[in-house]
């Protein structure tokens, strides 16, 4: 059974398409440019979710008339790629992935996602992202590393200190 993570609207789709374009361009530069290629690239998804999402637009209510005889209305929900999956599917990929997520049910989904991408180096961090990021940035060697940190919280979950 897939954990349903429903959030956002049309703007979410647009946001994720822009993220995908940005990450593709970033990794093309860090692969093609001999100077940039030296770096270990990190994609950090600080509010990673489950790796997929359902849109309120695809909720049973909006498809009710088409599937009125279906017993389990959850079946009609459509799953779309979330930011973590979009990042894992990149080619060329990042060298390292860090997915931070505080909801235990969601981290379980992230573990399943990680298992589907065996060739990617993925760390799942089941913690508060503010606390983790503020320590992580000091633990990194920025002479050899570069990172994209994607902050996609609900509401105001990002502390000023983190930014
Ligand atoms: C808007 S959703 C992220 C969606 C994700 N970017 C995607 O495209 O699928 C925000 C996520 O942040 C998680 N979250 C909320 N507060 C958090 C915190 N302090 N630390 C880590 N994760 C948190 C929630 O459980 C939720 O999964």
C-alpha cells in the first residue's frame, strides 16, 4: 500500500517542472565543465515527502462521476513524481542524495524509493531538517563539494538560521 501524500495544486506541478529543469542544467554543467567536474555534487531535499504526490485535483471527488461504481475510491487517485523521485531520475545524476523527512511514514516510503534506485548514493535522514542542516553545513568540506538544497516546506517550517 502506497502512503498518500496530497498537497499543492497546479502551481506545485509548475514548481516541480522548474526544479527538474534547474537540476538538469546544474548537473550538465557539473559533468561537462572540467573544473566543476572535480566536485562531489549533493542534492539535499530538506522536506522530502514520500517521493510522490497526489494532487487535490485528482481526488476522488473530481473523478467520482467517471468511477462511481468503483469500490475503493483510492484506486482512482493519480500519483505524480515528487521532488525526491525527480532528482533520482536525473541523468547525469548527483553523486550523493540526502533526503530529510520528519514523518516516519514518509521516510518509510523514501526507503522503498531508495531501493528502486540501487545505483544512486542515497542517505535518508529521519530528523528535523532545521537541526540537521545547521550541523551538516559545518561538517561538509566545501572545497570539494557543491550542493543544491531544496527547501519545500509546509508553511513556515524553515528557520531563519537555516537560510
Ligand atoms: C510540501 S511537503 C514536501 C513535498 C516534496 N518536496 C515533494 O515534491 O514531494 C513538506 C514535507 O516536509 C515534511 N516536514 C515538515 N516539517 C519538517 C521538518 N521540520 N523537518 C523535516 N521534514 C519536515 C512534511 O512531513 C512533508 O513531507
